[in-house]
């Protein structure tokens, strides 16, 4: 039973029934708180320049046989430290590119729980300041290292900003969350429907720095607005006056925090590098996947027996099988389909329909079909969720719709460009609800104090599944496309007149994806090249079909989970978990106004609300 004295005042005033059984209407009103063998062959060369001869001489003098080296050379501090630095250079190179792409989305998992405890304002403001710094560095970057650093900073900030539906959703009444999120997400069309076109247009008409100029303008404006206007519940409003920030900091589940960050980082780096650039059986990939997976399992065991007063994950949430668990299964499938479709579809546009797109504009617009579908799904579906109600049936319908059009995409080829665009749009349409929408629904049936944590778990499950299935789909595409090309290309080009002896050079050129190498293949003619292009496109069509077959299987899990999901209509109430205050506004604490003998009534079972 929650105590009223632990609750801050909020906008949804719920009646607290006195213990003596008096009429609830006579009780007080109070809100509930629900977060890396050098070899030289110069001797074989005819040196015609004195400078090069001198370079060769100095190079020979610098070389030495290992047996002639000093005895302690290989264990000297300078040698060992040099090797360590080279290792760090390689690690930093991989880390700089892969970490923001593969793990930064999990920052919201940490932010969700921590902001539950310390308030959200300064997490958001620090993220805004970091994004501005990252944008400035990116705009002025003179080399790739600076750009990598900038994108790392931007990625860190993005980890916080990806919690948009949490930070804004908690400020809206339950029954109006979807309507409110519609207005907030309308501008997202710039990042979904228009992203491919805008990015390519900037490269063609300006330069890549304009991407960051625009980013800086947008994030700068958002930061200034948040600085002056975003004042959510502060620490005292979250915890009262009896606990200090240091006391709360000491209560943080640092063990769980460390385990989940390390485990997910290792595991997802392994998933990201598996297949490309490293084979799945390589020591590097296995050395990341296995320890990462083991650490995640240890994390789950640790959390189930956590001695921390604030466990990083409340395992009790998973007792709600028809609610929280089913939502996570649907989110896993929806996130996998959304992230994978965003990756697979642009590749299909290039591999299958390149001959059908005459300009870069055509290719860019075609690549946006999925993004437009997702955006349209948000704008056209979200406002009516509360009107139609029966959320379970809506999720079931859109799960079936997504699977149906994924199956339809498996049947298109290079001759069905229009159908492919339409199916891609319609396959993306349900994903607005199956992806972003679930981050809203999960807020309806959870204690306000655990909003960030519930959101973080759902987001983590979605992103992990997306990364895993992206790797699975890419592996299927790579395997099937190689097999299809090897099975169909030789016969087609030989019938078109290519000499048998030219096949090795042809396949080398195809693998290198080099037009120059392709034109240099003996016997190559424009007609043979046209036959080759169409045959490869057909081979890729076959390969993409297998990818969509796998996607259908993933989507089927969402259908099953939707069948067992409980209905959330009962939670579409006027309850508002959090509110915005004026700067320096002092809010009277509950212990200053609430009677001692009251019984707390949970907000989703409220007697009445205003």
C-alpha cells in the first residue's frame, strides 16, 4: 500500500478515502506518483629518381633481422606501450563508428530509470547541450576523427532524446496521449518520409555540412525552449524533503547498471560486426557475442535477487503476462520489422530497381516509401485510437496488416516497381503503432514511479531485437543473393555472347561492384551488360523474397501476442502522471497537507478524477 506522504501534488486529483469509511467526496484531493610482414621489393624495381633510391637505402638501414635485435627489445616498455597504443587505435576506430550505431539507443534504458529518481529536466538539458556541442564540432570538422567524435557526442544526446514519448507522454492525460503524440510527431516526417531525399539533395546541391547546420538549428531551438520552459517535477517533488540526492544516489543499482551496459555493448557490437566485416565464426565476433550474452543472463539473475533498494529492472513487471509481457513481445516483433525494413528496403531499391530509376531523385523518393508509411500510420491512426478503443483488436489488426504486406513484398520483382512502392508503404503503415505506439500504451498500466523503467525495458527489448534481426536478415540476403547470382548469371551472359574464359573476371568485377572493372572484362558489350544487370536484379529479387519470408515469421509472433493481450481501454482515463511547473515555483509537499490516516487508491482504479 502506497503512502500519500510519498506522493507529490499533480494535476490529476484523486480522492483518497478516509480510513473511517466516510464518503470519498469528503476526502482530500492528491495526485499519485507512478521511470590492427612489412615487405619491400625495391630491389626488383628500376629506380629512376635519386630521391626514391635514397628512400630505399634508408629503408634497408632501418630494417633488421629479429635474431639480431637486443635481447630485451620485445619486452621493453616502449615496445609494449606502442603495441598497446596500436591496439587502442584499432579499438577506437571500430568503437567510434560502431558504438553510437549499436548501443547508444540503450542510453535511454539508463536515462529512463535514473530520471525516474532524480527528475528529467537536467537529463534533457545536458543532452541538449551535448547535441549543440556535437553539432558545432561536426559543422567545423576538418578530418574524419573530428567527425567521429562529433557523431559520438550527438549519439549520446540522441540516447536521451529517443525517450521522447516518455518525457512528453507522462505530461498528458492517458486518454489524450495518442492525440498529443500525433501533434508532437508530425514534424518527424523530416526524419522519416523526407530523410533520404533531403540528405541526398543536400549532398547534390550543397555539401554534407548542411546536414549538421540544419541539425544544429533544430536542436539549438529545442534546447533554448527547454531551458526556459521545461520544469517537470524536481527531486524534492519526487522524493519529499526527508531524502537527499546523495542518499538517493547511494540507492542506485550500480551493479545492474554496469552489467546491462557492458553486456549489451559487447553483445550488440558482436551482432554488428558478425558477417560484415568479420565472419560469424571469427574469434572477435564470438569473443563479443558469448561474453555479452552471458553477462546479460547474469544481469537477469542479479536483478531477480537484487539487494539494491532501487533495482534497475523490477522483475515483478513480468508477472503481468497479458499486459507488460505481451506488449514487449509485440514491441520486439514491431521493432525488428521497423528497423529491418528501414535497412532492407533502400538496399532493395538500389539492387533491384536501379535500372528503373533514371535520376537520383527517383531513387531517393522511392527509398522513402517505408518512412512515409510509418509517418502516415502515426498521423492517421493515433488520433483515433481513443475513439475506436479496443486497443487489443487494433494491435491485432495492424499486426496482421504488416505481415500481409511483408508477404506481398516477397512477390514483387523488377517489373513491379509500382506495386513494390505501394506494398512498402503499406507494410510500414502499421509500424507506427507497433513501434512508437507501444511506448505510449506501456505507460497506461504501470505505476507512475516506474514509468521510466517500464519504458526503458520496452525500448531495450525493441532495439536488441531490431539489431539481432537486422543481422539475421542481412545474413539471409547475402547468402541467398550469392547463390542466386552464381546460379543464374553464367548461363545468361554466356547465351548473350560472353566468352567462357571471361567468367572469372566478370564475377570479380561484380563482387567489387566496379563499373570500370566490368567494362574491362574481355568480350563485354553493352548488350551483355544489360543482360547482366537485369539478371542480377532478378537474382536479388529472389534473395529479398527470403528476407521477407523471415520477416513474416517474426511478425507472426506479434499476432500471437496480440491475441493474448488484455484490453487497455480501462486505462484511458484522465490520469496525468506528471506536470510542468513554473520556474522556482514552490509546490506544497504532501507531508505538509495530507492527513495521517488515509488509504491510497491507485490512479487506474480512481474513484473520480478532474
